[in-house]
């Protein structure tokens, strides 16, 4: 097997990976960087982000507001020093993207425009129509071509990390087109492999979003943190899960039940003003909106559709002109996939899995507990999102922490000596044999699609919008069973050229490990917080016992070992998480208290 | 008959370089539903009939640009082409025309990527600006001059549509020329002269014979033909200006 030596290896070419690569290249042009991605970088799922990216921009906004929105939005499970760093650096990153050519939507005076987003007190979401992620990704990808020190390994699939003596030394990759293995030996490794939404049945994610990097770090002893927190987005396409961005509501869209009634006012999110009011009604946070859908469904107030129960996202009152200017992709999706013209009819929507708040444990500098291993983007748990992410915070996160990861990895790579590679190469050879084992062994009887479907259904049943101990236990048992059956997989394809069945099988292995970490983390959290809501006697938030992060530790064939770590609180004590008029009242009280104690 | 009992036939091009001398076709019968895409049809085949079928896909929502194939002889994104548009007829799916095939429906995209890299697809600032100075000002009108061309998802459908590219693969081709124009037309950029040298070469815009089929098949209304045309006009202008102005045609 060929060994290629580089200073920094980045696994993942989405927004976070590309931003990290550019930061590393700018930190030290003499270092060599390998940018590894299982698809061409511009196909990464960042491409699908629609709505926008948050950064304090307007004169009447400030960093404190963004901080409080994020921390309260995360139900106080955020690392507050990390949030402070994030809000302070988001704007500079958005401006940086602007300088690199991102076609941000503009005001008449030529300045960048911002829009309202759920859970954000003041409009601060930068947007490029409703294709923000697409434009950020292409801008970063094309800009990365400027830097000769970035060597891309496009369509290379990472099948393991190489770890020795408590330090990460690189990754083993498979060239998809040929099946050729390469050991990329690196002094520092950044994982930027994105989320894991595909472990659930109905989701907004692309086929590639399978939690690979999370599983790899986890298997090498790095804990996965807060994996029970999985975000359901309230407005998705029934049947496919494709997303209708929150910007639909930011621009003024309504959510209606079967009676044409704006039902969110019944869930503490009112009053129902006719035009968008920040942090109220349709601009409440996602967890609350998805929960309200669930209750409406229980009450029989939702609408029957061919793919189950739906409510209506009504954009008609925005008018054709605004819809085509601000939400062109939404119009295209509704028209082509559903045959609905949003200017003339409401769009049927339902919640679907969207985002994994948890991920690879990382400190504020993106370093994991394993020396030489960093992570950034959706795969990483740097501590920004807590128990519920606010929409438009993650695109900004990719840039802010992608950059940190790039410069930290560069610094680390400079500080360590290169390892002579004999023992590492032996390990890499073992990795290869193990990966090949999947296609060379015979006699398997389990069909991959069946295992995948059973996993995704079980995760939806046990780890949905509302959870109970009984249902979660059933999912724990199911995932344990599926991990067992996985060993008996049957693969039709035995070739080395573009063998996607083989790679899907490796991905399924990653998914099962990640799914297991999620459900075991969930069943052990005996409270309700953010996106983790229980119905079995743990309906309240319990700060005494659970104001702490869950850590899931890999435990081989057995279930993960779960323990906890504290949450860093700097300036916001846990308070009541309220929205709409109640939220405004709570905030006023908080201010009064702070003023009194100053 | 309800949708549940209906089926549809998909004929898929299969090619495996390790065992086939040339592509062959295989027909599969799959369940029909009016809201199913051709991509979902291919996924059904892979999941339940033949795991060895290879094709690219990811987003399922016509934005990642992975899933371009020929469907009944037309270049299309399989994720936003629906079975209902062909039912009860047969669907024939092939790899994108004009591009080398790696296996089954997977084409080799290297040429496109190399061409993209060759045109400096990034802003070379017309004037320097620090981050502290904030964003460059750009009015909605200035944005509108290039926005459409920045919407290219690199799906390469236009390459499969372009007769010139089929004959002469050196031709830069519609998608990359649209992206070149995207940067040239951006008020923040100052590298137009450099890029026009690429365009002025024989393989640049001059390869185009104005068929216009590229714009017809583009799933994102990028209208690459318009970009090629504008570059032709600019290219001619540059050619003359070069003799008149020191530094060559910085017009525009
Ligand atoms: C439909 C949708 C809309 C969204 N809209 C918004 C929004 O408006 N605002 C917002 O802030 N957030 C939004 N989000 C969330 C946000 O877009 C994502 O969290 C973010 O883009 C993830 O970026 P990433 O760089 O971490 O990962 P990705 O972009 O998913 O990239 C992962 C990369 O890792 C590579 N990779 C993975 N596994 C391997 C492997 N085994 N070997 C090699 N390479 C591998 C992939 O090829 C890819 O390059 C949205 C998400 C979705 C799904
Ligand atoms: S111009 Fe259109 S058809 Fe051509 S690559 Fe770009 S998006 Fe695809
Ligand atoms: S799957 Fe992404 S464009 Fe079709």
C-alpha cells in the first residue's frame, strides 16, 4: 500500500473541511495538506443549506443578544465560553466569505441584507437567496483552488484512522474509482465529515450524511458527546423529508392546522401577529415547533396526506414577486416535487430529522482528547448548540470553527516530529484487510437495505420528537440486534471499481455505532431538555441532575458506556426558556435582575 | 389499479470495465408511484434487485449536481425527473453522453474539474480590502449581472448536450465558461484580462457553434449559452482593444 506523508489530513470537504483547509494553508504555506472527501467537495451536504448564516450585523443588535439567543435556544447545555467566542467571530467570517465572492443578497445601498430566523431576537441571518449553503460551499471550494499546498483526494473514502501511543497519525483511504488503498500519514488530522441524520427514516439529509467521522473517532476511544440531541425540523416534505427552509417563516409564512388556524398560539408562542415577530409563533425555535406538530396530531387537528399527517405552510400572502426573489428554490421544490405553486396554494409539511447537535467531543480549540485529532462542523461537539441548535448558527459554525481547526492543526503539526512509519504501515495494512473482508467473505444472508430500513424505523420510533423509556429500550435492543446481524451481511458486488455497495456496507457499520450511541445516551437522560423530550415521568428539565453533557464511550460489541461532564457557565444562569409574549416578559425580568445585581 | 399494484420498466446501461468490452442494457421492473423520481427507481433496483448497480447521488433535491444521467436520450438530473412523465412507457437510463464511463452510470468528471481549476474560479480583488473594513459594496443590480451564472451546480448536463464538446473535448465547454463569466462579471473582481486569455484560445469560446442545447438542458436556468455568447462578444472586443489600449481590453 502506498504511504503519502503530509502535515495535515482533513477528512471531509464540506463547509467545515474546506474552511479548515484554507485556514491551514494560510497559517503556513510550507505545510502540506491532504483534503479527503468521499464525494467531490462541491457535492457535500453543506450544498443543501437554504436559509442563511447568523452573525450580528445591525446597529441595534449586539453580541450579547446573539449569545443569549443561542444559550437559551440550547436550553443551557451550551459551553458558554465557546458561544462567546463564536458570536464574536461570526461576522468576520461572513465578511471573509464576501471577500471570497459569496453572492450574498444585498440591500439597495449595496450592503449585505439580513433576514429573520427562528429563535433569533433580531434579524441577523445573512443569506444568498435560499441557496446559502450552496453558495458558501462553491465559494469555499473554488477559493480553495488558489492554494497550491492543498492536495485534494476527491472521491476517496476514509475507512479508518491510524492511532498509536495515544496520538492520531493519519487515515487510510480507498479511492472509489479503483478500490486502491492509500495510507495518508499526517502529523495532525481534522475530522469534518458532517452529521448523521441518515440513521433516521424521514430526514432532510443527503445520502452521504452517515456519521462516518463520528464513528471513527468513537471507535478509537474519543467520546461522542450529547448524542441524544437530534433536531427535528418542523417544515419538511412528506415522503422524502426534503426541507422547506425556516426562511419561509422568516419571510412571513404561516403554519396552519386542518381548520386553517395558526395553532402555534396554543403552545405558548403567541400572540399571532399578522407579520413576523422575532422569537414568537412561526419564528419560535425548532424543537418547540416540532413538538407542537406532535400535539396537534394527537388532537386530530392535522391533515391526512398520502405520506401521513401534515400541516400547511402558507406562503400565499407573500405574493409571487417576493417568493421568486427570496425563495426561488422553495418554489422550485414545491412545484416540481409536489405540484404545488406556493403563490396559490399552501405547502403540506411535517417534521423530519435534520441535524445532530452532538458529536465528537472537542474543546473550544476543536481539539479532541486524542492528541493530534481535531474536529469541526456538524460532526463535532464543540459545545455551541447545547440541547437544540438555532437555525443559521451552523453555517457560521463551519466557518468560525473550521478556521480554528485549520490553524490549531497547523500549529500542532509544527510542534511534533514525524513518526517513522513502520508500525503505522503495518496497522494500515490490517485496516485494509479488514475493509476487504466485507467483500471477500462469503455465506452472508442479511440484505443491507433491510438492515438499514429497520435501523432507521427503529430510531424514529424510539428517538423521535417525544420519547419514553419503553420505546427507547426497544430501540436499544433493536440496534444491538442489528449490530449482530450486520456481521452476516451479504454483498452482491465483489469488484474494486466503483463498488458503492461495499462502501455503503462500511457506512452502515458507522451508522449502527452512531445510532447506538444516540439511543443509549437518550435512555439515560432522565429529564426533558431542548430536543430531548420524555413523556414517562421526566417531563421537566432537571438542572440538579442533568445540567451536564452526556459522554458515550465505545465499548466494542457491548453497549456504550455512558458518563457525564459539567457544562461551562460564564454569564447566563439557567432560566426559563420562554418564547412569544411570555418570552419577552421573562427577558425583561432577567434584565431587571441583572441591573439590580450590577 | 392503485399505484401500489402498478409497475414500470427501467432499462439501465451497465458497464463494468473489469468484465465488459462495451456497455450492455439490462431491464428491471420496479413498483410505480406517481411521485417517485427516477433516482428512487435506481435506488430500488440497487436495494432490492441488484446491489451491483453503481450511480452517483446525494442530496435528492437537485442541488448537489451528482445525479446527471441520460434519460430516454436527454441529459437530466435523475432526482428531479419523475416516473410519471414516462409511465406507462419504458424508461431508458444511460451514463451522460460525451464523457468517459468509469462504471455503469458513473462518468469520469476529471476533465470538468481540471477545466474549472484552469479558469481561476475565485475573486482576484480589483481593490484590496481588509476584514475590518467590512464587505465590498455591491448593489442588487451589480449582483444580478452574475448571480445567474453563479448558480451552476456543476452537473455537466450541458456537456452531455454540447455537440462541440462531443467532437472536441478540448473545448472549455458551457458550464465552465458560465463560471468564468460569473467571475468576470463580478464587480469585486479584477482578473478578467487573465481569464480572457484562456477564452481567446481556440478551445475557449470559439469552439461553440451556437447550438444552444446546453441552456435548454440546464436544470438551474444558468443559461450557459448566454455566457458563451457574451464571452464571444467580449473576446472580439478584447482582440481589437489590445491594439488600442495599453494592457489590453480591461473593458467591462
Ligand atoms: C437541508 C438542510 C438545510 C440546512 N440549512 C441550514 C441553514 O440555512 N443554516 C444553517 O446554519 N445550517 C443549515 N443546515 C445545517 C448545515 O448545513 C450543516 O450542519 C452543515 O452544512 C454541515 O457541514 P459540514 O462541513 O460539517 O459537513 P458536510 O457538508 O456534510 O460535509 C461532510 C464532508 O465529509 C465527507 N465525508 C464524510 N464521510 C467521509 C468518509 N468516510 N471519507 C471521506 N470523506 C467523508 C463528505 O464527502 C463531505 O465532503 C442545513 C442542513 C440541511 C440538511
Ligand atoms: S451550466 Fe447548468 S447544465 Fe451546465 S453544469 Fe452548470 S448547472 Fe449543469
Ligand atoms: S441527488 Fe443531488 S442533484 Fe440529484
